[in-house]
């Protein structure tokens, strides 16, 4: 894929997070922990780096649209 295994894993976790953010009412901290992030802070940091916005904003846009 042209990326490191760690980057690939993070991308897969972020994609799974997108699915959960769109289709569940789970708290952000619960989503972070269920996907193997250290805490909600590291989840938000990685999510923002890959998606260009916070998980909270992503969820709000998904629910509005």
C-alpha cells in the first residue's frame, strides 16, 4: 500500500471510527477504547490528522447531512 504498517493500522481504525460515529450513539471515549486508541485525546489527534476534522464535528456533519 505504500505506507507503514502502523499508518495502515491507524487508517483502518479511523475508518472504523467513521462507521461508528455515523451509526451509533456511543461516546467518543468508548469508540476510542473499542478501536484500540490509548485514550480519547490520542483518538481525536489521529482522527483529525487523517480526516481533517474532529470526531465530534464529523459526527455532527454526518447526522446533519
